[in-house]
C-alpha cells in the first residue's frame, strides 16, 4: 500500500514538474490559483452542509413554544467530541485559524501543517453542529489557506508565491462559503495583508471566482440571507446611519475587548477538562436561556431581516412575552452581551470555530435594536431591515478592521447593493471609531504583542520577516579583562575588526574595547604590562538579546546612534550585529518580499 501511494505521489509530482516546465511561471500560477479556489470552495460546501445536517438532525423536532432541556446537553457533547479529536487524533492546536495563518506568513515562511486541510472541517462540524456559538468561516479559511500552502510547498515555490497561494485559498474559501467573490478578495487584502499588486490581483480574483462558482453550482444562486428592500434609500437618513456607525463601532470595541479579556481568563485554567466543564456549562446554560445563541445564529439574522422578529423567542422561557416591546429590546441587548461570552466559552471549552459569524450575528442584532429603539421611543420610523443589514457591516468593519470586506460581503450575501451608500458610511464610521480605541483586531492582537505581525507598512513587514540570527557576525576576536595592553596589541595585529568583546572565563559579556579608544596608547610600551584590559573597556549603553525582534533592534540603533551592538544570550556573548549588515539584509528581503513577478 505504501509503495502504491509513493508511486502515485511520484507520478503526480513528475507530471506537474513537466507541466510547470512547458508553460510560463505566471501562467502556471494562474492555473494553480484556479485549482486552489475550486478545492477551497468544495471544502466550504462540505463544511456548510455538514453543519446544517447535524443541526437539523438534533433540533429539527423541537417544540418551538417551550423549553428544550437538550440545549443543556448538546453543546457539551459537541465540545468534548472536538476536544478528544484534537487532543488524541490531531495532536495539534487548530484553533484561532486566521491568527494561525498570519503567524505562518510572518514566522514560518507560509508553512501550514497539511492536516489543517481537513482537521478544522471535522472539528468545527462537531462544535457548531452541536450548538457551539462560533462561526465556520475561520476554520474554512484555515482549510483553504492550508490547501494553498501545501500545494506551494509541493512545487517548492518561493516564499512570495506560497504567500500568494495562501491568500488564494482564503479568498476561495470566503467566496465559497458566502458566494461572495469580491468579499473573498477584500478579505485577503485587508485581513491577511496580501499585497495588492498586478502579480497578485489576478490569481486572487481567479481563486475567489472559482470558489464562488463551485458554491453556485452545488448550492444554487440563492443568497445566505434573503433581503427585500423595504423603501428606496433616502438621503435624510444619513445622520441616523452616522449614529449607527458610531454605535456599531462601540459595540465592536466591546466585542474585541470582551473576547480578549475572557480568553485571558479561560487561559488561566491549565487543565483542559476543567476548562471543558466550566466553558461547557456556561455555554449550555446560555443557549438554554437564549436559544438564538445556538450555532452560527444565521437563522436569527434571517428572521430579523424578514420581519419575523418573534422567531427569536422560539424555544425560550420568554416566549409568552414576545409581544412586549421593552422585553424585546432587553432580550436583544442580552443577546449582544452574552454572544461574546458564549463564543469564548465555546472555544475555551475545546471547540473549534471563529468570530466571523458571531460578528455578523451581533451586528445584525445591534442594527435591529437601534432601529427598533427609535420606533419604540417615537423618534422616527425607519426601515428596520435596512439597519439590520447595515449593522452587520458596522460590526465587521469594527471588529476586523476590514471596511471593504464588510461592504462587499454584506452587499453580496444579501443582494443589497441598493444600500451601498449606507454600507460605506456605516462601515467607515465604525472602523474609525473602533480603530481610535484599539489599533489591532482580535486576529492580530496576539501577534502584535510578540512583534510577529505582518502589516501593510512595508518597513515593518520586512523587519518582521528578518531573523536576527541571520545577521549576527561572529568574527570578532575576544579578550579577557585580566589580559594586558600587550595582549590586546597582539590581538589587534591579528584582527580585521576594530571592536573587541571583553568576556570572562565563562564567556560572560562584560564590555568592549574599541580601537579608537586605545589608538593613542597602543604604541606606548611602558604601559604594555601595567595596563589591563578591564581598565580600557567600556560598557555599551545597550546590548541585544538573541531572541529580540528586528524592529526592537533597529530602535536601539536609532536611540544610541551606534553602528555595532553586542548580542548575548542569557548574558553569554554570541557576536555583534551591525547596522550595515542589517541594511544589506533588509534590501535582499525587500526585493524578495515585494518584487512583482
């Protein structure tokens, strides 16, 4: 069997090597981008249908007017199955899919473990199908990105091409799961930070269109949410949309801060089974009290968009109060507040899922609440479905710092292009509001803290890609503090450098001796035996630790105006890093990073 598999692998490899040699590199990349898009679209379809099947199987016969105690059981079953699957079968962390992609681009040369082509699909299917209050989008984006990474490494492409194929996989996945090719393209540009160049835009577009086409072929032309324009857009409603943008930006800030805070609290529990019990019980109780928190929550958004607001009270203990406007508004507020808790509890207890769907859920509920509040207070009568729709864009733009993705995604999944002006207005205001208080997204916060985040700022991106150990120079001759000036002169005669690290017998770095500092006495033989090196050495104002990030190293150069800095590891001398060597390496990485093929 292994012989057959190896033979098949070699045959496929030889075929593609031959194929790659018969056509140009650019055209070959275009063909590969289509293949990546198709595979990512198929993966999205498989995941979407699997979740829907499990969901329908478990809840299809529920009584809509009463309590359902199975809500207390299902989420814990789903998360424990996922926990065992990840812990004992995959044996790797498959959570935080988008953050994992960003980390692979910045620190792992685009390498994603091949098991991510299927492991996230399996894990999120059990998690969300059994009620986990998270989204399937991040797992499927990780799946698509891994497909691109795996194919890139299969053909031994360079870093730039592998990164592009990762973007193609992500674009195809988003386009496939939402049937939204432009949203898939914008997601890769804004969230994954793939550079928009002539060499990248065409492959990304081809992947996005391929993924969406596969979805249309298997799932039909219907949108994720059915939306009908109640009234034409009216210019006098712009001030209300501006207020919704600010309100949505503040709610998105709550989601960002709340998620990171609760994740930190959950992370304090080291025992995975203790986390499962605490997170699972929290999730189950919340879903029992507020069934709209079950799963992705797209059914709730569809009900709100189509005026069937009482549907969100189905299966709840508040069903008899569904006609009370104030109870209804309070219920919406609680949904927004507890959605963050439910999402963190899902992933914290061992589930696998992302924040994409929770963001859309909270956005839709926020927009609906805003419009409904205006009506209840008698201030104005606005089309509620319009504000529900635009609220989704507000939260996405704020939470993900991706206003273009929000605009095109909401327009595409609802066919709501008639509301393009409100979508642009609200997305921009929400983004600016959130960005004012929080410069990073949920996806990038962890990486930014570690200095491992690739950004659209070219200098910072290149410094992130550079590795300190690649530019350390070790050809400096060492001296001991107890040696004399005579010994130093002998070392100077053999050295090609003008700096000499001073270390003790245990190689502990103590200081440096510069040729400039001893030039005036180095020929005075009367001092040769009476002057020791410890009298001549100076202690540099700063040193560099071996694990420091390159942007921190450059900051030290700027603060000290030095051209060389000593590098140590736990106090032990390693070598020197020079500004000229960094500039030379920077130019090479910049060419590799940004050269357009």
